């Protein structure tokens, strides 16, 4: 469809090839970088201020480097790191879309970034307004009544949601024991269920990759607290029987929990509240483009239907007259964060929503789904889809033909893609798909970039036929080759001070 | 309407043709019409970045407590430390900012090595051999420590000093509803934990804050003795800046160290994103929550880093995982490593010392005022609590008019019935960092004198 594929993060070596010494290895006693204010505060010896029984005999060894050496060290580390800004990052289920610099600039505004979290409400009206504005918008997007912005990430949102579920049932004198999870769910779901004090009941998927409604009915009962569902699910497929699922769960008095990992697919098209969900968490670092930070910070607000609003964590920012104040819901489950949540992440998400508005967010979803479906069709001859029909924002493909013909596995394809200048897709997830490669291109990648990815996979398929051994050794042009994970686990070296094997 | 989509209308049409539908809406034909949203989202229309900039600038301008308006003497776990341009520039590099969890170590050595350096620094500050790759914040790090203690002992009773930050205790109570842990909040008497008269049965963890949230340097040896006598883990919640000069948690016999890492390079940020510090003893490593980075070799024998001991984690172990943590606070951990590199051994010591010097100077001046009495005579480090003859929130409002954020009103920090302090409405918690000058402190004292007259 396009004559000239887009640029990509490809060169040999792909990025910084030479090992970088650690901060401790470049340290030279007596060197330093820090500069502090002149304060004129009387410089009394520490031993006069604090009983010596509390003082360490020697200062903690940090490192001793010049500012220039620190800059060189960290910059070289950054050159050994792939990122969204560098190239396409189609890591399924993670929504690695472009993170607008504008939103970073909003978060850097000293009017927001310099504010102490315990300053009184009268002196933080702007921040409370940010929280209220965001909560109202997230509720409009999800079709819910109220939300907490405290959870710091998706998994924190899940656990918060489960505690809300528990508080709701207990308030009705209702003791329930189990939470149902599809076999395609993210691992955080069952882990959160355990921490929420419930047992996991797994419900299988049917041959269409969707929750098996009959099997679900078979495991439902009066001891079921609820179900956790991702929709579209982790295969990238929309749960078409959601209305029936919701009715069945509500029938036994259970609640529906919406895992918002895949919310990007449905913005402005269908809302969790309208599907019958009672509790919804969102991953602002996915859907609302706040940067993933190498593994956080994220933000995992939880929105609820009206009958659960009284249980939300507190305090919450609320409107009061023409201004804003804090209020704790009457039957609140309590705090789930040390302060008010990952506030600067929340501010970024609000800025993203301001820019997009209703129509812009809908276009985001539509183009995410368009890109995923185009990629699914474009790659069908090499990597067939696990379920060959319309997908949502991501497509789960299989490397089974390459494995059967040449012994080349999904992992080999993923590693070879790194050589080609692309981040790998998610591999071997969902667990129910053989040789799974889950691609989530996101809406911000151009058709030219998608075509470049497709051509890279075509080259890998040719290599699979001609040089499968070479693919087992991939990647070779990256800062390091495949790493010995077993060795790392067998003899843990988690600090520079640990004894080496 | 604005967005960041690259597609031209012609490209959309070509792509739709390959997919086999004739419109973008057609991509959703299989979504039941009964649940589809008619009429679009009820949100304002989108605006361009320059237009949105005007909108969002108003938020910051309406925060009276921003640094350009008020000089910060508030602490309570969030401190106004120097973050130099070099740290902001390095930590803001988009390679770190726009990557995700290092699932592909061959192209993530930058983040992995930075985390490894961070783990090394946290372990040294804690005086313990192992640190993880970060947790959400200090409060949730405490919760993970309690879960670890439950795993280690099979018991569920948690003795938590009321000197632990009130919000952290509140978070521990919230999550105990799910785990079934019994969180026993041990009272403070005169600013110190009263460990006497506790039922030692079934105790999994003894938690002490060092210094405690009132600033007091308690003797962790008492908590250690109690933990040892009942076979429980000792968890020390520490101030990481103070840890630069104080005896380490490990040297007091802690099994787990938790802390709030915000002071290392992260702005006050209205409370987040912050950084949960977590370190532990060697024998607890298989129960560690979240990610941990280990050193290893690649197939060509070169040093390399990778996330390890993965069999503990939620994506492998599912409902039997040690924690549900996935996304954590990596960027803040990387930032902390860079900030500590900038400070170095001498700088951290200097910052900690100056905090203590400033705090003691201000304390001595304030307790000389009429209407001010110290809450306790116990030793403190960089923060202290004062009982005022007027309500603390009124004093804070008054000093704000003089350009000072006077501290944190305990009334706003502690919940009802808190066993750490009586009559919290009269108590002001004051913190001093290395950024506060003598002139600022003297101005504070003069303003306080006026406010109490």
C-alpha cells in the first residue's frame, strides 16, 4: 500500500554496543558533583544535634563522580535502551502509543509540580480542580458515577476494585468467597483476587476466543462475589455476549469488574457502564498516553456505578460552591495511596483529554483498531491470527507455521524483530494460544511504519526457511545478545556488592 | 479537534479496503448495538495544544501553595530538596521516560543497569543485602512488608508503631480487609512507641519508624527485642535522607526496610508519583514483591542485566504470586539513582547534616516563643512537632499570607482516634531541608511570633 516504508531504529549496532561500567566502577574517591545553596544556617556538628548512639560510624558509600562523568554514564545507558520515541513498540496489552510532549510540559509546570501534598485545600484549589475535572471526564468516558484517582497503577486499581466489591457485599451482610476470571486474563487479576481475600475460579474460553457463556453459568452461584473481565479481552477480541454475561453475573448477585487494560479500543464507541460493569479501572499510562517510564509510574483510577460510590477510597476532591474541597465517602474502604495518587500522571492524562475531546478520543480508538486489523490481514500468510476475524486494538497471531516447518518459535521471531529495529510484541501470552505473538500497533503509528514492520517479518520468515539456526541466535546487533536468565536466577546478584558466582 | 494520528483520509480508505470494511465505524459492526454509545462522549470538544496550554496554566496559577508563592517548611514524608538541572535533564531522557518494563533485556540494558545501580544504593542505605526495583510509594511498600512477614511466619498479627506515618497506617488498614491481617497500632507515649503490655501471640511483624512521623529518633533496639522474642520480622520504616548519616536499619537488626524515596530527585508533585523503597534480608528474597534486576551474562559472555526470580511474579505465578505488582515506579527509581550519583557520598552526608542543622536551629528559635511548646523532649532529626496556643490550621493560613508554608497540621494528617497524639488540632509538624536559608528561617520565626500574639 505504500512505496516507501517509514524510518526505523535500525543500525548495526542497533544501540550502544559496548558495556557501560557501573556508577560504582567509575567512582573516584574525592570527586563530587553536588552544589548546594548557601544558607548561613549555623553549622553545628551532627554529634551535638543527635545522640551519637543513632549516628553511623561512617557515611554510606554512594559513588564519587563528577557531573560530566555522571552525564556521560547516564547518557550512554540511555543509548542502550529502546523506547517509544525511538521506534515502534507493538508490545501487546501495553498500549505503547506516542506520549505527547505537551502533556510532559503540563506536568512540569511548577504551579503543579512544586506543590506539597499536605498543603491545605484553600492553597491547592488548582490541584483539586485537576482531580475533579479528570474524575468527571473519566466517568463520562466509562459511563460510571464516581471515581477514585488514588491507585498508582492498574494492579493497584484491581485490588482497590476488589476491596470495593468486598465492602459492598459485606455491607449487605453477604459473605461471598469466589471471583471468576477467564483463562485469558492478565496475571495481575488472579494475584489481586488473592490479596482481596477471594478464591479464583477460572472460566474457560470457547473456540471463538470468548468467555464460554455456558461454562460461566456453570460456575456461577450465590458465593460468587463477581467477575473480572477485560473487554476487548486479552486476545484482542470483543466479548460479544457481554450483555448476557452481565445478566448472568448480576442474576446471582455478583458484580462485574472491568479491567481497563484494553480501554483504548473502545473510547467513545462503547462504555463499560453501558455494558453492565459496576467497577472499572483504567490504566492512564496506556489509554491516556502518559509515558510508561521504563515500568512506571502509571496511574490506575477506579470508577464505580452509583451503588458503590459510598465505598470509594478517600479523601476525594469534590466541588464545594465555586471551589473545591476534600471529602471522604461515608462508607469508604480507606486510603489506598500515601497521598492523592500519582498526581502528575493524572495531570498529564487530563491534558491529553483536553486536547482530544470527545471526537478525538473516538478517533484514537478507531485508528487503533484499524491499525491492528490491517496488520492482522497484512501478516496473515506468515503469522495467522489465533482467531481470524475482526479484532480490536491488538491482534494475537501465532508462529505455529514457522515452528512446524522450521523449528523457529515465537521467541525467535521476537528477538529477530529487535535486530530489525522494532520492539518485540508480547510473546507467549495469552497462555491459551500456542506460540502467541500479540501485536498492539496503537493508533499513533503510520501506515508506513506498519508496512516496515510487515516487511521485517517477511524477511524473518525468509530467514526461518534458509537460516533457522541464525534466528535462534538472534539478536546479534543489539547491545547484548540473549541473556542467561537461568544463571541470573540460580545465583542472584542484585547489587554491585553481592558476591559473584 | 486535535490528535496525534498520522493517517491521511486516503490512507484510511486504503487500509479499510484491506480489512474489508467500508468505514471506521464498520470496524465495530460486531459490537452489540444495544451497548453502543449513541451520540458520542459527553465531553468538551478537543482543542489544539496552544489552546489547551491556556486552559491548564490556570490550574497551576490557582495553587496558592506553589513554590514561587510559599517557602516550604512542610514535610510529613514529602520534602523540598534540591533537584538540580542535570538530574532533571538526565532523568527526563525519553529513552527512560518512554520505555516500558524491560521484558526484552537485549534492548533494555539502560533501564536494567540503572535499576541495578538503584538497588545497590537502596541496599547500602538500608544496610541490607537485597533491594527490589521499586514499589508505588512508602505506604504501599509497608503493605508489601506486612505481606512478606505473613509469608515468612504464617502469622497475621502486625504490631505497627503509631509513629509510622498516619497515612501509611491507614493504607495498611485498608489492605488488611483483603488479606485478613490484624493491624495493631501501638500507641506513642511522649512521642515514643510504648511496646509494653502487648499480647505476643501470633505476631508476624513489628514495625517501627526511624525517625517516626513526629520526627523523633526512637530506639529501634526495643522493637528488635520484641520481634526477636516472638519470632517476628522487624520492619523499619526509614527516612532515606536521614539514612545517609544514621545507623542503618540493618544495623538495628531489621529484616525489612521500607521508605519513601521522593527526597531523591522527585519534586513534591502533590504527592505522586513517588517511590516505594524496599530492602530485605537474604533469607526473604524468595518472598520479595515486584521486580528485581540481577546481573548475568549474555551468550557471548558479556555482562548483562535481566529481571530475575520471575517465578515469584504475578504473570507467572498468578494467584500464588508474592504480590500483584506489575507496573511500579521505575522512572522514579532511575531518578533516585541519578540524584544519588550527583550527591555522592559527601553530598548525601552534607544534605542530611544541613537538614538536621536547619531543623534544630528553627526548633530552638520557635520554642523560645510564647505559646509554643514542644510535643516531646525526645531527640529528633530533621522534623519536629510543636503544640501551639492557636489551632495549627489557623497558623498555617496566617503564615501563608507571609509567604510561608508553615508545616503540616496534624489534625489533617491523623484520623479520628489516632493513638499517636492527643489534641492534634493544636499540633504543627515542621520540617527543614538543606534548601532553607537562615533568612527564611528567621522570617518564619518572626511570622510565627506575630501569628501567636
